[in-house]
């Protein structure tokens, strides 16, 4: 169901009985209440709402695929039964076409709900308050195109139109009244695009948070193309087989429907004949034993040939990739070839030396020279030289072939390790230079403070020296005064006159 839009422009969840619907409604209510709370709580509510919207979108995509496939199956059954058992005016035809119309209506509603969830996800991711911000011109055109494609289906009732085709071999006109349901039934196979959407939403690469985080860091867009590339890498044979067989069956049925009103000989109007025509066209063989008469059948054969050429190229690419040697196998092969070439080089070098000695022996160490024998050994000597050159050339080619992308990657890793080691040494050298600068700064400060310290020490030593000298002079003067006092002054020194001396 489509969610109503509130007065503020924000989609509000309708009451649902499903637990996921109640969870979605609860998260939406918490988000509206959390707008006036702290930013961290609002972010947690948005994450919860985003998770619920992801699950709801996946569920809607599954339902849409079921409705689309149901409509296609009922369309095929109704077309085959109306051709063989009853007419378009019968009650059975009306009933089956009514089922197709009902399934189409459900499909359109599910598609609208799916895009409503897409818009809600856009609002949650970008913090938008108005859903109209997400309605860009590209999105509107895409939704309209999807609705138009899914809305095409055969209408209940019988509607005919005149269709004149030119037969292939006798080139005569073949007018007939064809059912209008052909034009409305064939485009229903376009609903199969829903398979790609379901594969994307159910892929582990898309649902896993770690994979999406790594993809976001590497700027990878997780879409259907990326999922198909991944499947082609993991299981290319299965993907090509399923795609080829599906296209083969669908194209054969469309050719049969287009040709059944103009094929009087019942060649291409039978399903097996149509499958043969499509297969030889798909494989680009074209025997010419049967050809389509209508432009509808010719167009289908043209598209089949284009898809066949593409699938053939993919098969060749897959087979070529599977037939290549792995990295370990290449290394083993190169090692074995190198060993064999080394043995050949040794053998040819030994042959050169052997023929050289035989030529010298038959020309210098014999009394009579046998020119036929000498020419024979000279001929073998030249052959050995040419063989040695050829083996060395093969060795050079093998060396060049060994320099593959793997070896380049190995060399790159070695260079990376070397650069990392150089960076580590450079950082260690920078650290030592910083420590040395700190020590030089401390030494410079000590040198600058040295004159002050020296002056203080010299002043202290000078003061101590003067104090010591003053003490000694005072001691000597005291001793001399004591001696002078014990004897008469005139007796000791008649000319002596005491002098008062003060010391500072």
C-alpha cells in the first residue's frame, strides 16, 4: 500500500499487522520524536529505520516478481488454450485474462510501494524532510517507464487486426485477421527485468554491511551489473547456460506465436520447428531450410542472432580464461622448460667442443689429412653452433615470457618492502638527528653559562685566598706582638715604634 503524506511532507506509516510493518511504524515515530533530541540518538533511529526499510523493500521486490511471473505464465497458458481448445470469446478466456489483469494491477501497486520505500530510504540517507526533494526528473521518467512496461497485458475479449505478410519462398501475399493479443502478449516478457532486481537485493554483497563498507571505500556502485559480473566470475558456465536456454525457449515461443497465422505448412508455427530456427540463428549457422514470414518473426530472429554472437564471444572468453595456466602452474612450467633448455645448452656446447677437437685432431695430429672427414666434422661443427644459438634464443624467449603480470606484481611487492625499509631507516635517522640537535642545544646553553660559572668560581677562590692570607698575617702579627711584649722594647729593637694596623 502507498503511504500517505503528512502535513510536514514526511511519509507516515500506516498501521499494519505484519511485525516488520509495526517495526517500521515504531521507528518512524521514534524518528519524528528524536528530531528534538540529541544528534546521536537521531542517528541511531535513522539507522534502525533504514534497516527496516531495506527489509520491506526486499519483500516488495519478491512479491512483484511473483506477480509478474504469474501473469506471464497465465498469458502463455491462455494463448495456447485459445489456439487449440476454445476461442477468445469463451468464458475460460475471459477468466484467465481477468486473472492477468488482476495480477497486473497488484504488480503496479507493488512497484509504486517499492519506489515509495526507495524515496523513504533517500530521505533517511540524506536527512530530507520533504519527499518531493527525491522526485528528480530521472526518477520520475524511470518510474513512468517501469509502470508502462508492467502495465502491458492482453485485455479480456477478442480484438483482431488485418496483417498481411509476404511468404518467404513464393513471395506471395498472405493476408489474415490476427489477434490483437499478440501485440500485448509479447511485451509481457519485459517483466523479467524484475529478476535482476531480486538478485541484487538478495545478493550477499548487497546485504552484507562489511562488503558495502569496503565497496564504498573503493568507490564501487553495488548494482545489478556488478552482481552479474560477480556471477560471471564465480560460475560463468552456469550463467551462460541459463541465459542461453532461457532466451532460446522464449524466442522460439514468440516466433511460433508470430508465425502461426501465416505458416500454412506448419513449419515455423510448431514449437519444435521454431526452436530449430532459433537455434541455427543463435549459433549463426543459417541453413535456410526454414525462414520466418512475418516481420515479427524476422525481428525476433535478428535479436536472437545478436544475442548469439554476444554469447559466443562470452563462451570463447570463458573457455580461454579457463584454459589458461594458473600462477603456480606457470612457474612449474617455466622451471621445467628452463631445466630442459639448460640441458640442451650443455649438450650443444659439448658438441661444439667435441667437433672442434676432432677438426684439430684430423688436421694437426695426423700425417695425412683426410679432407672428407674434415669437411664432415666442420659441417657438424657449424650445425652445433647454430643449434646452440637457437637454444639460447629459446631461453631468452622463455625469460621474456616469465616476466608476466605476476612477476611484475612480485617485483612491485619487493620494491614496496625496500621503500618501506628505507622509510623506516630515514625516520630512524631523523630521530637520531633530532636527539643530536637537542644535545647540541644543551651543550650550547652550557657553553653560554660557562663564563658566569667561571667568574663565580674565580671570585670565590680569590675571596678564599684573601681570607687565608689575612688570617696568616694576623697570626704572624699576633706572634710578633707577643714576643715584643715579653722583652723591653728598646732592647729588642731600639728603633722600633709600634704601629697600629687594621685589617678589613
